[in-house]
């Protein structure tokens, strides 16, 4: 919450260079609260009531659930969320930033809809059906909140292969006596795809300072193979950014981790999307490649 308020106040400081300037421009706006009404305005925009305030989502706004971007149709869809009876996103939490009009109406630029912010870390206590710490868990089948099942390295797993006693972390919402999960992470579970693959767990950069940091994992490394190299490039232009040799994990054969730190990079080398490519022993690209979005500051 402190970071959220700080972000809003920072925006206000940037806008309020003087009292007269502030009067001529829109004030910053932000919300984090329960949605009590959703109205289709008929022009591609939506009006929300959040904590009694009027909040408008224009067609240009970026709207997402915890696990995917939302279309206009998904925003106004009145199908109740799992375990609930209220229409659509009513009762869910809206977290967003934008501007505030002189009339006190918030115009959203970016917003996330969350049924709730429930998280559990524990162990699997049952598999058929799935329970965590003896609490019933169901995977979300709602297309507005698609579910993912991964291991602690970030690779997709087959949840049916999970066993009682494994450490697990789940995110979703608890309703009707059931935890409706949109993300399940099982520690130590093998990747569903046995082939060589790469993924990012964290990526952030500061173009103005030429800094880029990416942390990630590899899976499917052949037994006895030397530690592969991961090359990073601008996903749009192909400009090479750098590369790093991964660190093999002796406790989890076939897997590895990496952390790339780039300094003194050009703006083109700190893009919004980076492509990661695993190189073979001869330095040639393999079929193992993936992209990652970079959190730019």
C-alpha cells in the first residue's frame, strides 16, 4: 500500500510544479477497492463504482485479471466468478492508476481486477481431489482468470503427478469453502516438457542508466552436458544485449539457473521485451528460446 500511495504522490509532485499549473492539468488518480457496480456505456468505455466513487475505464485503458489481459467483453461479462453469486467482477477488487477530473471522476489508464488477493504456502495433503493444508483447492476454469501450474523454476508441470507432502504455493480466491486457484507452484516437480527450455523469473531494467537484470532457469539439460550459455537480445530488433553461462544445479540434475546483469548498455539494449536463446557448446542457437517482458523504471 505504501508503494501504491508513493507512486500516486510522486505523480502529483511531477504535475504540481506550481498551484497554477496544477489547476490547468488533470490531477493524478488511483484506486484500490471493491467494485460495487459495472456499467457498459455503449461507446467502448465502462463505468465502475468503486468504494462509492465513479471510475471510468476508457477504450484505451489497459485492463487485466491476475493472469491475463481482459477484453471489453470480459470486463462486462456478468457470469459470476467461481464460488460467488454476484454478477461478473462485482465484489472483486480494482487496483488502478490514472487521472482525476475536476469533478472528482477517476479516469483509469491501467487497472487489474482481482477476485481477492488470497495466497497459501504449505504442503499438498491430498491429490484426488487436491487439498493444501487440508483445504480443498480447485483450478480456475474461468477464461477470464486462466490457471497455470508450474514448478519453482517457472516451468509448466503436470499437476496430476504431484504427490502428498510436496511444498506448494497457491494464489487465487477463497469462496464457498473452496480455494479457487489461478496459480499453483509445486517445489521440485519435474517440467512437463522434457526438452531443453528456458524461462525468466524476473526481468527489470533502467534504460536511462543502461542497466538490465534478468534471472531465470533452464530445464531439460542433457546428462553430463556442460553448462549451456543463454544469449539475450532485443525481441523487436534482434540487437544482441549480452550472454551468461548458467549454473548447473547438482541437487536437481538437468536444471540450471542464471542471473544476467548488464551495465553500460544502450537504450536499444534495455527493451520492453527480451528474447532469451540457449546456445550449444559450439555457441550456436538451439531450439530453446523464449521471450520475457521487462519491468522498466
